[in-house]
C-alpha cells in the first residue's frame, strides 16, 4: 500500500485544515502530538523512516542540514504549532522571492529551481 493510495484522503484533510485553522491548533495541542514535536530526534527518525522523504533528501543533500540542525528543526516545529508564525514566515518567503525575482537573472534562477523541484516530485 503506497502513499498514492491515500492521496484523496490526504487532499481532503489538507483542505479541511486550510478551511479551519482552529483544527490545526487543536491537533497540535494534543498530548501525543506535543510529545512528538518536543522530540526533534524522534521527528528526524520518523522523517527518515519514510522512503519517499529519504529519497527526496538523498536526491537533495542540501535539505539534510535541516534535519541535522536542531535550531532549524525547532523553528519548523514551532511554525507548525503556531499558524500566525507560519503565515509570517510565508510572507517573509514571498517577500524574499519577490526580491530575488527583481534582481538581474533572478527570475531565471527561480525558474531553474522550480524545474529542479518539479522534476524531483
């Protein structure tokens, strides 16, 4: 049973979470989820035990530093817990992408990055 067998259900859950931010807050406040998210090493192990995630990291070694840096992992976990922080991080990313796009050759660099990720997924 592969990940693709769950795609419709995953999309439905993703849509529900998008439409109801309180649902994400409730999920993130569950004791089991809190315990998981307070243990970066366990999070890393879970991510690395997923064959699809391991393949992505193997093909993109620059992503491995995220899993090996407890500070970045903690920041990512905190963003998942806090929808407002997640929105702020997304705004900052959008701003950074706009700045890159406005620089000479920036658009072409973003296009190459997009192609690279599109080909991997």
